[in-house]
C-alpha cells in the first residue's frame, strides 16, 4: 500500500490532475470548434435553400422569363436544375474565397455574386434547360434579384466567418496568456 505522504505518490497524483485538466481544456476547445463548424454548415444550408428558392421563383414570377419545356410536371425539370446550379454556386462564394486563401470582403462577395448571377442568366438561353430570357428587362430583373439575395446570404455567411475567426484568435490569445510566465 502506498503512503499518501510519499513524495512520489503526491507527484504522481499532481501529474494525473494536470493531465485531467489538459484533457478537459482540449475537450472544451474541440466542442467549441465543432459547434462553430455546425453553425457554419447550417448557415451554408440556409444560404443554399434561400438562393435556390430565389432563382426558382424569379424564373416563375418575374416578367421576361419564359419556361418553354412542358412535361407531366410542367416546367419543373429545367427550372429545378438551373435553380439548383445557380443556388449552389452562389452559396459557395464565401467558402470558396476562404479556401483560396483570398480574404473575403464585401466588394469581392458582391462582385463574385454579380458575375455568377448575371452570367448564369446570360448563358441560360444557350443551354437546353427549358428557360428562356425573352427581354433585356427580364434579364436585368431576374439577375438583379438573384444577385441581391445572393449578396445578402453571402454577407451573412461572411459575418459568421469573421465571428469564427475572432473566436479562434481570442482562444489563441487566451492560450498564450496561460502559457506565458508571469
């Protein structure tokens, strides 16, 4: 039986306590990182859904856009494919800029979503999707509405991105303060 007053025994118990404390700190950091990732993923999914619905309904509600292909489910397949593609690309702007190590800014987000939205509606007449832009007014209205919503959803994703970076920097500063001798 070990003596609780033994120096080696006390040293061993201190090491166990320190290891347990480090494990708890690492677990807290992991849970916070997981929570941030989950928030970012939910923001992305919301952005994807909002962008998809915007493109889909812009094609049906705004003047100058005509659905030309008729099936048993009228106008659905081309509009769904186009809305899904444009919605997906528009919702990936902030993650894509971050992946390329390009610091996102309001201007870069706005310009990228502008090019994607107007480019998609410029190309839609060339692709056999069953969607036809009939007038310049329809082109500018549809692309403008999609661009505005895309910019807004990416702006919200950008704010979440900045918040996650601030949290990460704050954790690093706290860790450095704890490690530095006083």
